C-alpha cells in the first residue's frame, strides 16, 4: 500500500502544478475573451469610448506596424479624442487571407498580394472595387525583387542572364506554396519576355533553365532566406527588396544587394474587410487607419522599414537606400492583372508545373 | 568479459544515436539562442507577447492533459478488459489523430466551426467563437494528442492480462476499486509516460494550432506560434531563445518525473 | 455505479464491471473530438465529382509525393524501431553514467516546435553544419535530399518506440532472463526467445505510430527537404500548395487519401498486435 500512497503524493504534485499553470494562464484566459468582446461591444463607437480593431498582415511587416500603430493612435486621439487598440496578426500572406475567410474577424487586412485580398472579395467579405478605395491601387508602399548575393559577389551575378548559367545555384521559394514567391517568377518572366521579344516558348525555356539551377525550393520566403543566409546554400537568393535589406541588416558584412536591370513592382495590398468592420462598427476608424498610411509621416516610416513609399517625393528622400533607376513592369499592364497571371502561371498544370515536368 | 563488451557496445550505440539525433539538435537551439548574448536572450523571453503566449500554452497544455488522461484510462479499460465486436476498429479510430497531418487536423476544425463550416450559423446565433479563439486552440491540441495516454496503457494492460481483475471482481470488488487497487499499481509507470508524452507534445504542438489560431498577438498566440512569427520576422535569435523556454519547461517536467520515479522505486524496496 | 450486466456474463472476459460506463465515455469523447470533425472532410468533398477527385489524387506530381513520403517514413520507422528497442533495453537493464539524463531526453522532440526542430536539423546536417560537414567530405549530402527527410522523421519519431517498449520491459522480470542464463542459454538466444516475444506487440505499436506520424509530419520536414517537385516534395506540402490556391476541394481530397491510408495501416498493425498477444498468452 505504501507505494500507492506515495503515488498519491505524485498526483497531488501534478495537480498542484496544473493549478499553478492554470492560475498563471488565468490572466491570459481572462484577457482573450474580454479582448475579443471589446470588438463587439465597441459597435456603438462613440468618440469617448475606446475602439479596438485588428489588422491581419503578413510576415515581415511587424516592425513597420508596431511603429505605425503608435503613430496612428496618437493621430486618432488628437483628431477624435478616442483611444484605439490595435491587435496585430502576422503569418504567410495566403494563410492569413485564408484565416480571415474562415472566420478570423479582421477589420483590416494588409497582405502581400492583391490576389489574396481579392479572395476575400470572392468570399463576400470585401465589397467590389476595393482596389480603388485607396490611392495607387490600394498599395501605400511597394517593393521589388532583387538578388541577394554573398559579399564581393564571387560569381559576378549582375542580371537575370547570369542566373541561368551552368554552375550557378539559385535559392527561391516555391511559388505554389508561397504567394510572395510568385513575384520572383513573374520578374524573371518579364525579363525573358523583353529579351526574346514576346516569344513565350523561349520565355518558358528561360524559366526552365533558371529553375533547373534552383537547388532548394523552400515553402516560404523566410525559409529560403534561412537556407541562403544561415545554412550557406546557393550563390544567390531571389528576395523582396525589403526582406533583402532585413537580412543585410542582420549580417552587415556578409551580403550584397544587386538590383537587376529589370524587375517587377511588387504591390502589397491593403483593404478594409467591410463585413467585419460593419459587424464591429469600426468602419470609420478602419478606413482612417489605412488612409493614414499615405500621410507623409507614415510614408517616411515605411521608407525607414525598407518599403518603397508610394509618394514619389518621399521616395526620392530615400534615394540613398533604394536604386531608383531600376526598370519595373507591373502586374496590371504587363500581365493583365493578378487573376489572369495566377491562372496562366501557377494554377495546377499551368506553366510553373510544366517547367518541372520531365 | 564478453557480457561487459556487449553491454558497452550497446550503450555506446544507443548513446551515439541519442547524441547525434537529439542532443546536437538541442545544442544547436541553445547556440542560436545565445549567439547575440544574454541581453537579447532575456529581452526576447521577457517580451510582453512572449509571456502571454507562455500563459496560453500552459493553459492549453493543462486542459489537454486532464482531458486526455481521463479519456486514455477509460479507453484503455474498455479495450483491454472487455471483448466486443469492432474492437480493432475502435482502437484504430483512437489512433487516427497520430497519423493525420497536423495541417489537416487544424483544417477539420475550420471545416466545422469556421465561416465556411457547417456549425458556423449555430455558433453565430449563440454568439460563440471557437476557431480563431482560445477554445479552438484547446480543441486542436486535444485532437493532436488524443491517443497519447491510451496508447501507452493499452499494450501494457494487454500484456498484463485480466486474471487479477477477474479474481477481484469475483470476490465482489466494485469497478473503481478494482481499478485503483489492482490495475493502477501495474500501469502507473505507463500512465506517467503517457501523461508526460502528452504534456510534451501539447507544449510543442504547432501545425494544427497554427491553422485555427489566427495568430492574434497577445490573444491567440501560443508559444510555438510566437516562435514561428519571430522566425518569419527575421528574428532568428529571438525565435530560438523562446524555443529554449519550451525545452526548459520540458526538461523541468522530465526531471520532476525522474525524481518521483526514483523515490517511489526506493520506497518500494 | 458499475452494475454487472447479465448480457455480459456470456463471455468469461466480461466479469469485470464498468463496460457500459467506460465504453460510453470512450465513444462519446472519440466522436466529439475526432470523428465528427473528421466527417467534415467528407462533407466538404460532397460537392466534388468522383472524376475530379480521382484526377487530383492520381496527378503525377502528387503520386511522386506519396512515394517520397511513404518510403522515407518507412525507413525512419524501421530505424526508430531498431534503436527504440536498443534504447529501451539499455535504459531499463543497465546502469551507466548519464542514464537518467538520456532517459529524460527521450520526449524532447515533442516539446520542440516542429519548425525549430526542422531549422536546427537543417543547420546541423547542411554541408556547412557540424555533422553535415563530415558527410560532405565523403560526398554525401544530407540536408535538402531525401536523406534529410529521413533524418527529420527519425527525430520526430524517437519517443514512440522507446516509450512503448519501456513499460513492458520494466514489468518483465529480469529473473526469467537470469534463469535462462543459468540454464545455459546464450544471451542472444535469451533475447530472441524470452524478451523479444514479450516486447513485440509494443514494438509494433511504436513502429506503427512512428510510421503514421512521419507520413503526416510537415513542420520540420519542409525545412530540410529541399521541396523539389518529383524529388523531395512530401504529401503534406502538396496539401499546403492546394490550400495556398484556395482550393479546398483538392486539399481535402488528398487529405482523405492520407486519412484512409493511415487508417488501413494502423488497423493492420492493431490486428497483428492482437493476434500476437493471443499467441503469446496461449
């Protein structure tokens, strides 16, 4: 019987532990329902009552929005005398869009791709014509695709042509699993298209030899960066400009950024999720939140976080950081819009699948 | 002599395997966590959102372990003490969560409780939120670790046979006292292993939870999700620092288990 | 509270009380947490025609991922079974320095978020890493190849076999082994004749669980896999790809294949295990 007794002690210990865990997390547990109910209770948003909105965004925007939220909170309190609480959510762009579609009640979304936001329109959460709700196709800041190479550029990679040479190892994420990586593919395609004068068969050959040089096709942009930066794989990483700057910031002596002769204008899109904002009664503040991204202060903040401000005057202020002479195609004029491009290149059995077919 | 050599070889083999497959990866985590010094390390683990994520993880783990332990004991009892038709099917159904990709495990809850799910109108009417809130996270974690306790108990209880329980029952003992006095002393180690496996797995569960969480900072972020977010934000060092908390909690639990195990075994002698 | 049911007296096993209660709780919880949510996979698929379903699951690239996932998981599970027996044996039968520490480490793969595990393993086994460097010298690449996938799967499967066997070995009285030894049986003979039959069911359980878990594993494998179509893509990644295109029907189709496969696999193992148990107990 003795050992049973001592096992009881164990049980008591376990229960005690569980209780501690429970109490500890009690605070968290209490917070979450309360906080989420703020959303609904704020429906009658009078100017005195604080209001809460949530911004579902994609991966590397955390620092930007952490700073921007403070800026906006000050602005809003000064304008309306109302406090605003902002909850951030970050993750892969497509995954984040899906979570909103599946019931994550974001008031605003700030995602990497127009296509991801448009899925929310198709799902009935965002009204038609959202692209024109804010200036510049609802893209307050932009980016582009650049090459990140090792210090000194040992393989002397200057432009897209150099990437298809034998012996060059390229790292880029899989455009099928990473929405952001689709810009990489499209930038390369645009270059080939210009070079071969619109001969699509040759474009496809070019992309085929490019992807034949890809040694690791990570599932996401961040994974690809780790592969290149931490694990030393490959000679060149195709990356968003802002992410390339972040890598360089972390390892200032190890990498260089090369801008190719031609690239693509990557436009992260922002939108108010109309259905949710209506439900929470946060339409006004949500709209103002996104509008304020175009203010001079916010534009400078975006520039400091390595996004290209959409306001051309402020972009010029960052002439030292960004290469402003790069030729850029854009998705609407050169690819006939996001939806068409997605269908032509990335749908099952489309061009991207074909270049991997044996 | 020969016996000693065999023993040595076996220990060496097993030890090498564990070092290469387990110790070195863990060492990598610590090396990364500390590579920018203590300051970065302590800053990342005392971050407001990291602490909130830790609380949520502990809460989730606590509930999960209790639910799965209760289930595990009843399930093992049902399966090993009685004969009935469909036993293999039942056993297999219990195992199913093991083999389901965590991605799918999360997705099924979305397909039930999400905006596209069939139970959504009902939840809307009752003003309840399950996915993208704490209940969804708890549910997904329970799902993923569902078979852990029962799976540890079943093989042992089968190997044990039912003779002692039957004897006790014939002598008129009630169900619960049979369990407590006859079965429990035999299975307590397996039960403990099961509980610990379940705890460890719930602490670290990422895939399924990530699908149902919505990643709301300070609200629905568990510690593993917080790690992923840090990683995706190009803060590799902080990500590894926070993971080392998880390793630390796991190590503490394992040490506790060892102490308890040791003490009981000594008392028994 | 635990009435003896007349019906249950028919068979000798059912002398033990509590059938209704424990069965009731088991089935209720199983249904609420596992079965009902899983059924929504079928519900989602009800809008898909069989032809579409078949086209998605037999797509060339998808089939290639089954091959990668299954073969890697099988190898990893075998390695885990062999080393699992070995580890359980030395942890229960021998005293040596650091035994407790090693014993305590077994569950750690679970506590580490899979992404972290994936990143550390990739770093460790890439041609610049501590271990990968050694293999690189003899021309073997581990990270970003199928070998890397197997390594990640071994890592996540370690606890299953060890922890299934350990309790059985602990209950198994070493006196039998000693008796056999005194009677002149050789060590290996003792192991295969006395110990092995006892731990076989538990080994099978552990093997099956590790195998099943490895097939489904996503988080850690994607980092080390390289993810090149037809070569190092695993099935869960294809599911993610379909979701990334907002194609729920295709994603759930492949998910269904995986669920059915897992069920068949585990069912087979459970059947085998029950049979062995019967033989073992005469």
